[in-house]
C-alpha cells in the first residue's frame, strides 16, 4: 500500500489509508486512542476530556478547514496541544540546525483602549483629526459623534453623497498633514449660552442636540490648533486627548471602512456615514494589527461554515438572522447539547422545556413589555388574548416555580433549559451566528435561600471552569456592582456582592472590579472568553436578581413557617449556543476538537479492489461509535509522482 509518509494504517496489512478531512496523518497508536475515545456516544466527561486533551487535544481527525491544515501532513505533530492554530512552516533556505536555534521575536501585544490610557488618548484624538480632515475636504459634512473603540475609533457624519474608498484615502492624507503640523490640543470651558452660539454659527444641528443632552456646566470644548488660528477646529468633548497632534505617529494610523449608522441608533432618524479608523503607538503595532485582521478574516465563521457545509443564513429566501443547521453542523450542535444536558444533570440540575410564546400579561408582570419592548417582536392577537414571542426564558422558569409549593428544605432548586428565544435585531446589527434573531440560550436558574447563595456561586464558578477547560478555552471575569437607582435593600445588595466577591476569590483566578455597572435588579459577574488570537467574547453571565422574585411574589416557607423571598440566580455558560458555536469555529479555525468533529475519521481507498475491506472497516468503526466516512475525491501520491498522476 502506498501512502503519505507517516500515514496511519488501520490493521497490520490494511490496504486503506486513514486520513483526517483536509488534515495530516496520525500514528496508529493515536488513531487507536481516537477510536477508543469516540466509542462513547456523545462527548466524554470533564475528567475524561482532560485526559484526552493531554494526549490528543488538537483535532487532526476532524472535518478540518482546508486552508488551515492542507499540505502540512508529516511536517508537524498535529497532536501537540499548543498547535491549535496553523503552524508556520519555514520556507527560507535555513538548515535544520539553524532553524532550531533561531528564536522568534516576542509577539506584539495589541492593547485595547481600555488597557492603555495612552492608546485611548491617541485614538480619541485621531477621531477628532479625522473629523477635522473630513470637514476641510468636504465642508458640507455635518459632524455628530466620534468616540474611541477597542482597537480604533469612528466618526459619524451626515453627508448625503457618502464617502468612497478614494475619499478615505484623501481624508487619511489630510489627517497626516494635520498630524505633521504639530497642532496643540487645547481644552476650553464655556457657558451653555456661548457653546450654543458657537454651534449655531457653524450650523452643526447634531451638536446642538448633543449639547441639549449635557446637563452639567461648564461645557468643555477641545480645539486642534492655536488660539486665533483660522485653520483651528473644535468639538464638544470632555477628553482626554494627547498634548499635540505630533504625539500620533503618521504611519500608525489608518482608515478602514465606511458603514451606515442611524443617528442615536434609531432607525427612524437619519442614516449617517460612519468612518472607521485605527490608531496605534507605533508603525510596528499597526502592522501587527493588520496581520491580526487578516488572521481574523481567515477564521471568519461565516466563510468556514459555508466551506464545511455546517450552517447557512438564507436572508433573501427566508429572512435575516435565522439559522439553518446543515447535517454536519446539526450533528455538532446535538453533541454539544447532549454534553450540556449530561453535565447539568450530573451537577444536580433538572431540565425544563418551556413554550416559545407567552401571554402579554406575563411580559407586563416581568417588566419586559415596558423596558424591553424595542427588542421584542410585536404582540399577536389569538382569539381574545394577546401573545408575544419570548425574548428570554426567565419568566417561564418563574412560572414553573409559582406552580409549586416549596419549603426551606426544598432549596436550592436548580433548573436548566436549552430554550430558543427571539429578539428583534435591526438588519444592520446582525452578523453571522454572533447576532441573530432566533437563538438558543443555555439558561439556568437557581432558587435558593440567602445563606445558600455563596455556596451556589462557588459551585457554579467551578462548574464553569470545568466546562471551558473541556473546550480548551480561557476567560476573564469582572464583578459589576450596585448602580445608582438600584432596586431592593442595601443590606441585601451588600450580602449579594460579598457572595459574588467571595466566589471569585475562591475560584483562584484573577478578576476585576467594574463598580456601578450591575443591573438595577442585582449585581453580576461578566465572563469573557479569550480566543486563539486574543479576541474577547461575552458569553457566560452570573446575575443575582432581586426583581423577578418580587414582581412575581415568589415565596418559600422558612423554619418558622413564615413566607420568605428566595434569591434567584440567573446563569449561563454558553450564553447563546449559536454565538458559542461561531466562537468555537473561529477559535479553532474550523479544526474542531476530536470529540465534537462531525467527521472523526476519513477513509481513502487506494484502489477499487479494497472496497470490501473499506466497507467492513467503516461498519466496525461505526459500531464502535466512530464518526467515519469514505471519500473518493482524493488520491494518495504514488511512488515517484503526485496524487492523481
């Protein structure tokens, strides 16, 4: 039998080469391990997965994205856990000895604006310079807002003709001229009347609206340029900014794209032109950022999902934000869902299934009809009653609780559901699986006594860590505390925040405080996943809720036979299953972990003569629980020639 160098063989004299989809080959021992691992229907347990990951966490037997691994067979060890991204194969004429002693430079850390005060100032100032340059070239463009964002900035303009790619090049060139002029950034405080006079003089209607929303005085203005300079430009702004335009390196900025954006995010208001840009501390950082963008584009889950035939969103035929799971994607989803159900039941949760619609009165009681209406689909009349699609599962879990009668001995109660919810997302905000109109939340709610709260939170943090470890994910956490206008008693809030703080400390992981950013109905822990290229994704949340138990008058009977309000804990691990699947796809660049891969083994017959053996091997593997298929679209290289010759 002829095979790729280093290819695995199934059986001592097998005339079949076993290969991963679009991947390199593996040794027979690891192949056997993969088969043993896959015998179990559904995913392995957390402990089993830890053992599996120690040997084979990289996914050579998966239905792997072709761009990620094709051509790397025999060159790298695909079972190396550190190699979850495509290895870089040296192409220069360097000897093996030299290559082994060559050390790569430390990668440049791409700081977000929140992580660097200096970059925040650079990006904020760059947004102002962008607006100044734009108005010099296009005097009819009206300014609105221009904040910094994670890795750059944007500025919104009301300019009916719109901006072209050529316009962006002109604006960037003008920005560089402004930077090289070394204009100072000057802060000025003026009265509301003076600010109004100046804005009217410039005929900037959006700035007047912004000024009306500012409730404090004095009004702060930032100028670019010396006082009295006719070329100077100013904007309503609280800062901060760099001292002068020369503090920004002209080769460390770029304008990236133009997009439409409604004023104030309201689709009933004018459509604006949003110019996106980026700014960094050095040209080297900009180069690293552009490489990061290219890698992110290569990992785009929409592209990989289409290439691997995992899912689709048929906007024209069916509608935007509605996901179709194709057979391989549906298989993966089912594996993940079954894993989720198994681990929750093992952790003492009971499963629920609840309806997709509820009476309008339910949403009024929960507060959604008043405070979340813009994100819900319109009510529908059914006979003499009005119903609405559910945007969240929480009120239905509350309804199940109200249907029972509980004493303090019955608590805690843990209920979990993979529940589909529906939210009215504007067409301009939807993005692949990351933001859709119908999605599945892995919602769970814990009803407990105050004295059980910390124990439940500590247990959940351990639970979360185990699950993310199975998927090979790391994460960061923030504690968001009491905001102004909070609901409930201060003593209860303090107790809840202490419980969350203690749970975070007992997790043994680093966390940050986010003061005043909790919901009005309870403090929370926000958890963000860090993917393979350093991006952060909001997924899991732990939220304490003092609102719904009060609104729905939930009670339990305490030791003294009195009615008490339970503490309600909202918690999710994946957040949105669709979003989590998209994150996994991009994190692994389509090279999924073996246990969730839709195709774990692919058999490639060398000749038609081995068809009976192939059929027998497939039957044996499927009987053992291995997800296997056969392909005739590829051929192995023959001696002295390439595949297909």
